[in-house]
């Protein structure tokens, strides 16, 4: 019980290490569950300790979730049922990870080093599939330090490996004595892993500091980022007013610039009430284009194919739809409901009992593909997609020269969710060495440079525009070229370390 309470407190402390709090030295708190798991008498004890740690960590880090999604316009009281289930699932994942490591490697230091690849492999798995939820990935803890620049080499998953290795190295001196095999080893030898990991961390800190330029030089392109600050719950009845809001802001922004911008971004869902591809929509498209003659528009709306509805981004040039991108990774229980086609009656009954409107499940798009434009290919991510490294990396590998994010973060309300969302996107800039242009309904609208620095942002909960300059980049980072190999390397490392641990136990 005491060990579980200690682990719970360590999890809460670790959550404070991440941006926006950013007390990064608290990352050392990860060593606490690592040490407790390795010292656990039984695999079941390891499960309890790691599960308690996860409850403390996620309980604080995603505290904004129930505060945001339990609002009457969203899931209402129903979310208070979902949130504990989500926390229990996350705690169970980390608990099973620790249980398996302790079962396979036995009690002692071997468990620590098996935890490093296994913990991160499970973390990566948490960002895959239908219920993907990458919030709380360990590597983001370094975002506001020079170490974050290493993401251009190894991605956020590589930074997670470094974080887990640091935790294991810090815990090692407190674990090695519990095995009789280790008791005769020189005391100084227990600190060798810590010296090595700290050396790698110091080298990354030094390299990262030297990598970031003080000045990016001339920037050849301009963009107008529009923040409508529209009530997301009123869109179905105020489509024309929402259109007027975005047109007016665009016209005001363009009039304040020396020349129309190369690119105009409207947020996710800005044109939800209109069909830009329908017959007879020529006047609508012409009206939008007239707000910024000669500019390329990227606007959020709904794509429609028969009965299917997509969360889409449209590229408009010369009053025509040049291309459409359909959001590929949808928010579970927000945009897509599991097996809703099969269990529509069950969902309808639950929603009726909670006095909620029946939500329409959005169809996922075919996959991440850059959008063509006069500026060249655009890596366009819609909302949730900006937290997935593989999406932006694949688009950059396909030729995208800038990352464009349109989002509606009004669902986050006033909690930390919107800032965490932006911060995760900042690492996409570093991984790909691309500018990130971001238009959000009520914020955070802004531009991030290729080194993860927020060059400019517009205040939240205010309608307005932000005129920015940005550059178009062609380089491909090592992460963009080879980042897809990371999960396989993690799997290989897990098998290797686990195999060595089994052999050692058999001897």
C-alpha cells in the first residue's frame, strides 16, 4: 500500500514536469515506479505500483478532459462515466507492462532495462488504432529544453527512450542490491549506466543549443491566420453568420497587409454548414476568394459522398476547389463512435436517457496525403492529427514544404488542453524542420518555426487575425526518412533484453 501511494504521488509530480507547467527536472520522478517495479516481491505488486503511478500521472495531466467534455453541448454527464474508464484502461496498460517485465526478468536490475524499450513500445502502441490517445507521451517533457532538437533525428519516441533510460539509470543504484548475484559488484559500477545516460543527455543538450539559429533569415511567404471565435455549439443554426465572421476578419486582415497573403487559413469546421463542392456553390467560392484575391485558401468544412460525411480541409484557388483532404485519424467518442452502425439502437437509447442529441459518426479519410497549392504541397492536419508524428512525417516525405493545422479547440474550454495540443504540434515542427501554421477557432492560432519556437500567437477567446511570415523548406530530416523504423527497433530491443534476462535467470 505504501509503495502504491508513493508511486501515485510520483505520477502526479511527473505530470507537472510537462509543458505548460514545464518543471522538467521532475522527470526524475519516473525513476520511482521503475525502482519499485524492479524491487517488487511479486509481478502482481509491480502491476499495482505501475497502475497507481499511471493514475496519478494521467489523473493530473488530462484533468482538463472531464472539465471540457462534460459540458452540456458535448457529452454532458455521460463523460463522467467515460473518464474513469479511460483512466483505468491507461493504468491497466502500464500495470500490465510492469507486470510482464517483472515476470520475465525477475526481481532486480534486469527488470529496469527491460522496462526501457517495453514501456516506450507500449506508449507507442497507445498512439495506434481506433482508440489512439498519445497524450502524455514521455518525450514531450523535453520540449522547452535544447534536448528537444534531437527529435529531428529520433522523433518524440526517441526522446521517450532517452527519458525511460534516464529513469532506469537513476533507479539502478537502488535496485541492484536486491539480487544476490549483484551484491559483490563494486559500488561504483552501479553508477556506470547513470554516467552514460547523463552523458548522452548532456551531449543532446549541447548539440541542441548549437543547432537552433538566432535568426532564420529572410522568409519568403506570408499567411493570414483567421480566428473566428465562433460558438461551436451554434454552428448548425448559424452557418451564414459564421461565414460572415470569417469573411469580415479576412477582409480586415488583408486590408492591413501591403499585399494579399500567399495563404489564408480558416479553422476546422468554419464552413460546416456549406458544401463547397456541390453544384451551384460557385457564388459561395467566388465570395470567399474575393476576400483575398490571388491568395490560396485552406478552409475547414464537411466533405460529402452520398450518406458519408467527412471532416475536411479544402484548398481554394481562383474560386475553385483545387483539392480536398479528409481527416484520417478521428477523435474516439468525439467524432467516431465504436461500432455505431451495428449498435445504433443502443447508442440512441443511451443518448436519449442522458438527454443528449444523437451525434453523427464521421467517416475517416483514406490517409495522409499532401494538398497541392500554388506554394507547393501542404501537409494539412486537422485538429487531433497534429499530435501524431507519422502523419506529418509521411506528408513531408511526400514533398510537403510547410505544415498547416486547422483546428477547433473550443471544446477544450479554459483548461490546459489547448496549450498541450499546441505544444505537441511544436514537436512536429522540430521532427520535420518545417514551419507550422495554425488556425484555431478560439485559439491557439499562431506560427511555430522549424525549431519548435512559437514565433507569434493570437490571444484565445478573441476573434481576429494574425499576419505572419514563414519559409518553405525542402530538407528531409533523419526522422522523416527513417522514423518509421523506431517501433521495430523497440520491439527488437524488447526481445533482446527479455531474452538475455531469461537466459540469466536460467543460469
